[in-house]
């Protein structure tokens, strides 16, 4: 069995073929060892890659689980292969070079740097895998973790950078960290958005404020669309005109944001719009109007019940129904409001389980606003707009039957007068 000394003497014999005067302390021996280390590192790298590509990849593709496929997708196994050359370089150098040799110290530092960078790449691939698997699960709809993954990557990168610098200057990482307190203010300034984004990410995740796929509106930034990504420092939103808006993550917690998720998860989408009725068209209903209203299906029962109630009231109060000053009478506006209420109750696309009413708002210089307040059962944007338009098309078309007129400012008529 050949020990370390035997290996070094064997290498020295080969080196003497080129440099006969070579010794273990000579430069020619050191260069020969460097060549052996480089060859050993390259061979170990290619052997490892061959095993990963031929054996591991074939095994991964045969399994039914998804996690190993995601690891393969992000080159986790391929990056793990870089650990072997780093270890081989360190071992070969320790075997062939004396312990007090400066070349050994340099090679060990290089192998440690190589190992640190490889570890960083491996951890990054592992975190990317975790992120993809999480985003594909149902939990991703409750709380995004993209920001936390990015923070973890940043922390790991900082740790690796500190280790690399400590190896290069041959100082303890603790000493290096203690000396960084002087530049803490500068680091806080550089990573201001990162720190604010991290804090905002914790608030968003803990309170389930936003998630990818949510429809948000931020008038201050002219944003109205769906969240594509909530990152550590930025949020990407695809507006409905297909443009992409990028916002600071902390703006979701510091600015006014409307989140339409509640509407999406509810049973309907709100319809809230008013028709302005001309005040001059409001009047009491005469008998001819009541007879025509009685044939309308949606208010047939309402008319009969109201007339019976008024008849009982007049009899109890001994009021002649022809007495226009003291009698109670139906109005065309109140009857039209009852008609719209019945129309909504029978509309197939209106959610009957949610708030539904037709109400009068305070009169203005534009007339009496008659507001329809209900919820569309279909929440899709295109279908919702169609349902809302159909309801108001019908309401406007029915106004003349109740002898009502919508208010519309006529500038030409005003100029002529």
C-alpha cells in the first residue's frame, strides 16, 4: 500500500523526466502537481456528470413523483455534481503537496471557494423547486411565498459572500462580520426596498391581503388588473389592456388598494346604477293607467294589493276616493319602482340570495335618481356588462309605458330659449 510519501515520490519520478533536477520543493514539482490536480478535477467532473445524466436522470424520469422532476428541471442533481471535483481537488492536493507548502494553502482556498459557489447554486435550485411545488398546490392561493424564497436566496448569497471574503483574506467570518457594523447604514440604504418589501411580504402573507391572480385597482398608479407575481421588491400586475405595471411590494400595504377577491369569491357581482327621472313627468295614476298596469305580469299582484289597501284606508277614514286633496293614490314613479323590483326578482341572471332593491336617491338638478341595486349571478366581466346593459335597456324602454321621462340635458333647446 502506497502512503502519502510514496505518492509524492512517484509523482516526483514522473516530473524528473521533464526536469531532472526537480525536488519536492521545486517549482517544477509544484507545476506537475497542479497539472495532476486539474486533470483529476476534470475527470471527476465528467464522470459525475455522466452518472447524473445517464443514471439519475433515467431514474427520475421513471418515477411518478413530481418533486424529483422539479429538482431535475432546476438542475439540482447536475449542480450537486460540482461537489465531487471540489472534494477531489482538495484531497489530491493534500496527498501530493507538503502541509507547509504555500501551493497547498492556495489550492485548498480555491477548492473551498469552488465548494461555496457550488453550494450556493445547489441551494438556489432547491429553493426554486420548493417555490414551483408550492405554487402548484392549493396553498398558493392562500399565501404566496415568492417573497420569502427571494429573501432566503438573498441571505444565503450574503452568507456565501462573507465566507468567500473570509477565505480570501484568511480571516474568521466573525471578525469580518464585526467589522461590517461600520457600513450598516450604507447597507440599509442600499437594501431599503428589499427590507420594506420583506416586511410587506410578511404582512401580506399573515393577513392574506393579496395573492397571485387577485384583481386589484390602484388609481394612484393607474393600475387595474390581475396580479402576476408578488416578489420581494416588486409586484407585477397585468392590466386589462394587457400592459404590465410594476410596483414596489410595500405599496400594497402603504397605498389605497381595492382588491376584487371578495367579489370573485362571493355569489355575485354588484350592479349599482341610477336612471334620472324628469321631475315634471311624475304624477298620480288615473284609472286608465291603473287598468293598463293591471295587465303587466310583474306588478299585477302589487296593483291589486295596493288598491285593496287604499280602499280599506279610505273606508276607515271616511274619505271619498274622488277627493284629490285627502285621498291616497298611487304614483307612476312608485308603480314603476315596484315593477322594476318584480322584474329583478324574475330575472334569471340576478342573484336572489343577495341584496336586491330599487330605491330613490335625493332629487338633484338632474331629476330624481332611481337606483337599481342588485348582484349579477355571473361574475365574468363580459357577461356582467351584458346583463347590466340588458337590465337598463329594459328599464329605459319601459319608462314611456308609465308615462315617465328620463332627464337629459338638451343644450340646443336651452340655447334656443
